[in-house]
């Protein structure tokens, strides 16, 4: 597959439609009708019975049946975009999921047929991300610290979060939290992977960040444990992938794509940095909503911890993890691009989630990301 340099990243040659424009930070907002249409499509997460098996179902069976069955998948294509993302996530599970969840299929992680599928599905997915991002218009400084601040400010606290804080019902808030899965699902593992091969102040900052994720050595304060307490307190369901909209699957797939491709390490550094920049103020609104609705006390520590810790993490991530790359033009471009990808997919997810939880039209057409910013 031909490769070209695009904003510093090695991505497939997608053609002229994928040129990432840099005009003005004014991401396009969907109309209410477009939001409703998108939510309606996203709600159809269970595929109607069809004579053609999906690539994901074929892959699931092949991972159980063994090498010959996997060989039959070489060159196989997904039936649609959702099928491709589901199959890609299943492959990423071989690299990132708990071993006990894989039922022995991890032994096929590096099978040639899996490598073939992973390569083709990943670049097709990344092509889609670049197309989504090209629909938004940006003008950004070349300094990655300043650029990430601009990107974060574009949709720092989207209208849905204000609605969660002030107006939604407990049922709607619970539904949103189930869909969101926390502001930074799997962040601890992503940070651990991101630091591999780095050194100096960048590596030290990721180590400090990871230590905070681990509750600073206190097992009861580990962020994943706080999330377990949140789930128990609110009776949250763990949504299967078949229950999640495409936009949620794509947001997850970006993290696992970055984590399983060393060539995208700097893009990962930018994407994780953007999560830190936006998590604090967004978590503050969710925490306010939980308190307004008199939610159980055990549901509060998870979002409260992120409200307090993430603004500090964001400041340090920019100053200590990203700033050291500021003098390297190619590195800076890759860091910025990773943040853009995360911003774009997260915006798509939140637009979809607003419709799925029953947010009013005013929230669907919220103006929190319509401001024009320049670096």
C-alpha cells in the first residue's frame, strides 16, 4: 500500500479528498434533523439477519477453529464500516484484552492472516478518521503545546455536559455514563504502552501520571477500582459491542490502534494529552449532575478524582511530556494530528450520545464548539 507523509504521520495515500484543511477552527455542527437521523441509525446496532456472514463473525469463528480457518480470511473484506471496526477491535483484543477473556485465542495474535487483516482494517479505519477530520476546519500553531490548548478549547465542555449537570433525569445520566464508559476508559494501559521507548522528562511524566492512575499505591484509589464502585452504585451495565453505536466503537478503536502501532506513538501522546485537557471540566459537570440527582455516595469518587487530578495532569502533560518535542517539527505535527483525531471522534460520539440519551434539541444543536479560535 503506498504511503505518504500527511502532517507528519505515515498513513495511506488516500487521495485528494483526504487533504487536511487548515483554515479556521470552526468544526461543523450538525442540525437537529441530522442528529436525529444519526441517532436513529446508531440505535440499529444489531444487524438484521443476512445470508452474508460478517467479517467479525467469521473472524470470531476462525479464532476458535485454528490456522486453516484463519488462512481463509486472507484478503477478506468487511461488509460495512461497522463490521470493519468490530473486526478490528477483536484483533486489538489479542494485543490488549485480559488473557482470561481470550479463551486461548491469543496464540493467533501474530498469525499471518491476522497480520493481513490488521494492516488493511487499520488503514481503512484511519482513512475514515482523516475524512471525518477533514470535515472540520482548523488553523493551529505549529507548537504542539499551544496547538493542543486550542484544540481542547474548541469543545472543552460540549452542551450535553451542561445539560447533564442541570437538567437530565437520573435514568438519562446513567445511560450516558454507560455509553461513555468514563472519560478515559483504559487510560492506565494506554499510558503504560505510550511510554515504551521514550526517555527523559517525557517518560518521567508518563510514569507520574500512571502512578496517579494506580491510586498512588493505594489499591482502593486505583481509578479502575473507583469506576467499579461507580458501576455498582448506579447499577451500570457493561455494554457489549453489539449494543454500542458505531461512534463509540470508533472512539475505542482509535485508542487501541494507537496502542498497537509504534509508528503512531507520537500521535498517541497527543491524543492522550487531549483527554487529560478535557476530562477535568467535563467530569466536573457529571459530578454536579450526580449530586443534583442525589445519586449514591459511592458513585461520586470516580468523577470527583478526575475533576481534581486531571487539570493538574493536563498542565504537566503539556509542559513535561509534550513540550520537549516542541523543537522537532515532524514530532510536533504528529502530536497535533493525534489530538485532532481524538477530538474529532469524541465530538462524533458525543453528538450521537446526546440523541441516544434523549437530550432535547437545544442540546443537540448546542453551540459549545462553534467558536473560532486562532493559535
